[in-house]
C-alpha cells in the first residue's frame, strides 16, 4: 500500500459541492450550476418574471388527464411537491414520494396511526406539507441579479394568494407566457409560528413587462421535475424507522439485575420504533399546520366553515386524506373523527 503524503488535502471541491447541495433548499434540491435560490425576506417587496418549464413528469401533481392539462411536453409555471419534516435521527426534511406517484412509508405509518385512533399528535406531526418551486428572474432588485433563480415556498405563503388573484383577473393567467407575460410585483409580510418568522405574500400586482422575453431563455431554465432529490421508498422507510444508535447502545450496555452485562440476544427485547416528536410550535417551519387564507370567493372562508362540512366541497368524514386539500384543512381533526366513527358503524 502506497504511503499517503502528509499534509496533502484531497476532495475540497467535492466537499464544497456537497455543502452547496445541502444548503440549496434543505437537503431536497440539487440546483444546476449557476442557478441560485431566491431567498425572500419578511417585510420585503420584489418584482420578478415567472418562467415556464417543459413538464417531463407523468405523475405531476397538477396533471389533469381528463382536461389534458399539465401533460408531458406541456409548459407549466410551477412544480408542486410535498415534504415531511423531522425525519430520521437527524430530523431531516424529505420529499414525500407521493409527489412522484410512489408509495410513502411515512404516509402509510400515519394512516396506520389514524386507523388505530392512537397518537393523534404524532400523526399530526407527520402530515405532509405542500410547497411549490418556480423559475423566476428578479427585476429592478438591489439584492438579486437579473438571472434565473428558483423560488421554493409553501403553498400557503404564495400560491394560495396567487390563485385568488387569478380567479379575480382571468387576463392575468398569461403572466408566465414568454411572449406576452406579466411581471409580478409581490409584497411579503411577516408571518410567524411561535418564534419562527417567515415571508408571506400579502399582495400581488401584475405589471406589463418592459420587454418580451426571448424564447431562447427556455433552453437555459432548469427542469423542475429533475431537481428534487427524493429517496427511494425503501431507503426512506429505513431512515424513518431508524433507531438512534446512541440510545440503542445505552440500552445494550445496561447491567441486568442478575449482574450480567447484557441479556441473551434471543431474550433481549427489541425496539422497533423510536418515539417521534409531537408537534412543536416553537421549532416547526413556516408551512407546518398553517391555516389556509380565506378566499375572496368565500368557498374556503373560515367564517363559513362548519364542523360537519368540508370547506373544499368533498364528502365530510369519507374523503379524509384522499385529496391535496386535506393538507391545509381547518376541520381535518373533526373529519378524521367522523370517518373513524363511520368505519366503526
């Protein structure tokens, strides 16, 4: 074996790349070289153009095959995805495999908890949160260069308000077009959960662009379907059900009452699942268990919601956890209780 030279450092650039990937949107984004995140701050205002990308994911969450919308080869302006937080011994944020139409061991475990009527707080902590990715170019900004960025933000903090504005102004739906698109002028207020503060869109205006975008820009945009880093379901399951090695070791090293250092391997009780965190309002991120804003149309207004009606028009006590709307529903607990009661009957 060749003797290693003392004082010679190898792999610094590789380590830098790994750290860059880890800093790009938690651990779940792998941005192309030269593309940065648009990290907006609370109490800020920013203008940006939204650039579409060509859809390649046949399981895209916005896909509507019956209407022929957001199909492979279509251009679309956002990539919705779901995440789970505080997963594994390192409390990581991970992409939910249902984003890609795959089985999610975390969602399966959560359903098991709900079906057994046990550990409501744990089940609540495991609810997936809905986020969106956008390709944007900041305009007239002192903080950001006018180049391609990726905006990663929760559904609640941006898209909900954008949806409301598009319902009120149908002409604005061209905002992401290359030829005749519009510039978004967004005011971000300061939202908070416990001590955690985050930017929350409170006003969106649509302005005519100063000049049309060149179609060649589409050759430079990242494919949002490919930059999400999602673990295979089996690997995610292993991470989710992982036992803290330190805790396991401390259990194994305990001296028994008979003076033996360890029990027989066959007799030693095995821990199969470490206890998970309950919801912690002081440490959770901005979109965990956020309440949806009231809609200008009134169909999602909290003031009009009843404990025995679905604010999204689904069947109360029947369609629980069957649609994306369940992620941010204000009567989710009541709906879950009703479904369990109906199943018992």
